[in-house]
C-alpha cells in the first residue's frame, strides 16, 4: 500500500505520513509493521492527555510558540517574526514584509495573508505586555 492509501486508511493527514517516510520512520510501500505504528499515531493524535505528556519536557516559551505559530507556513512564520522583532513604535508595511519573504524565502505571500499575520503579531505582543509575569 502506498503512503496516500495508508494515510486515508488510518485517518492521518497525508503530509504527516510523507514526513514520517522522509525521516525514515516508515517505508514506501507501507508494511504491516509500519501500518501498526501509523494506527498508534492516529489513536494518540489529538488526545489531550498524550499531548500534555509529550509537551511537558519542553520549555514554557517553546510550548507557547508552538501554540501561537503552529498553523502557519514557513513563510508566514517568517513574516510573523518580522513583526514580533520590530522595535516599539516601528512601522512595518505589508509590502515590505512581502518583499522580505520574497527575497529571503523565494515565496510570495498575499497582502491578505500578511494583514492577518500582522493582527496575530499585535495580539501576541499585546498579551505579552498585559501579562507582566511572562518574559518578552
């Protein structure tokens, strides 16, 4: 069975199965042994108890970063970093961020994506300022 069929069978996103193959964790075609491992991953995936245990050894700031940026692509994370690293009061235009991403990552972001990322960055910065116990 190929990677796509295995992903559909165990109800895991195809990108995860491809990454497991890329990292050498499973073979293509998928063996019965690999399929058992995928079934375990499918069972654990999204279950809070397991996620807490997996994340427990990570530093608190890293866990927060995973939560804040988990849904973003590489280019979107770069754009978010542009806004988060800006000095207090510094203005960064969406066009400037689009150009930076295009130059450094060779990826094109839309203005709509950048505006959404900018709003996320402002929410993150606002939360850090309003919570004095959290280090910036």
